[in-house]
C-alpha cells in the first residue's frame, strides 16, 4: 500500500516492434534492491514473441504428391 509502480517498456517495445516482436508477458522476480533514497527496485523477466513468417513454397513437390 502507498507504493507507486513505475515501469517504462515503451522504448523497448517501440524498438522491437519494427521487427514484429510483441510483448506477451512480464514476470516479476524475487530480486529486490533498495537504493540510498529507500526506493525499491525489482528485476523482471520480459517475454516477447513474433508471429511465424510464412515459409516459401518448395519449388519441387515431394515424390508422394506425384504418385
């Protein structure tokens, strides 16, 4: 209570969005650090994914299809 959470993923997401990456999940870790002013910080694991790219059609059909 009384805590303010600050997380800025916008620069990361903007830089990776150009390549098709999307944020799927953020997991907090039990790692907590305190700085000199008493502010707490945590490490987080960020999961990203990118849709699979369509594979190029094979030039030669398989022998099974030719039967």
